[in-house]
């Protein structure tokens, strides 16, 4: 699974550790084909970097997705590798992973969302 690393020239915060990246990867591997944005012909390897951008991005930036989207796209460009996703497809995948991580974080710590 790719890791996000901020360049020295970036004004991005240092990545936080995601509580359980293997759990996230297992979840998305099992469900990606059922997502509304799934495109036939794409494999999990196409989506995995986008999911990583989303759930690590939430741990890294927190807050509202819209405020972090520009940084998420920069991270996507760094780690997408051979992914065949269009930018719109990548956006949908990292938004889904961001929102899932946000829900999981709030459920684990109700004070987190306040």
C-alpha cells in the first residue's frame, strides 16, 4: 500500500498514522466493485491509491473534505502509479474513503466530531 510523504517544499502537515490501514484496505478490497463510481475493467489496484489518499488524508488534514481536496489531488499525483482512474473517479474514491474514515473516527471518539 502506498504511503503519503510530504515533500520538503510542501506546506502540508506531516502525515498522521491511520488507526488501522490494513482494515481500511481489506474493507475497500471487498467492496470497491459495489461503489456507484466503479468502472468495469478497473481492478482494485486502480482504486487502492485513491482510497489511501482518502483515509490517510483524513488522518492527515481532518476537518472538511473540501478544504483538503487540493492537497489530496497533489498526494494522488505522487502515488497514483499505474492507476487508470480519471481525476473524477479518483475524487469519488478518495471522498468515499475520507468519509468512511471520518465516520469511523467519530464512532471511536464521539468528542472528535465536536
